[in-house]
C-alpha cells in the first residue's frame, strides 16, 4: 500500500518561512482530494489547507493569506508553503490523501516556530 512521508519541517523564527513536501512511496494515479492537517501539543488534529474533489481550495482561517497549498506530481502530490510563521503555528503537520476506498496519512513533520 502507498505510504506518505512529509518533509521540510524544522525550527524557524517567527516571521520565517518553510515549505512542506509530501512524498508517496509510489506514484498515486487517482487522488480524490488531498491536503494538510496539523496537531499542536494538547490539541486535536485540525485542517490547515486542502484541495477538494472539485479542485477548490479550503484554508483554515488562521492561515489564510500566509499559507499556500499547491499540487505536485503523482509521486509528490502536494506541497504547503508557509510564510509569516507564528509561534501558534507550532505543530506536527500531516499530509492527507484520499484515494478510491482509502484515506492515507503520513507520519507527520514537526514545525516549531520560536518567538
């Protein structure tokens, strides 16, 4: 089965930028939707940004205007450009892909934003 691996996380100062990547263990031909979620310490996992099945994008209010989700290739289906990072963006970020009959999650990449 296809597995996802996120990369690009790390430690950054407030106001800085990071670009997250999502790499699949093999090319994914049919993707119904895909996106990024995050989970901060002590909080539930939440949507960050996502492409819907009809191609629209949804962003969580806290990241609108700062984060940009983009499409990649069958092997690297989705990216997340994060600008003007804030300490409250600190979380583990997860890639999520919906294929026919299955939802796939990556193991997450930690983003830490220092003040």
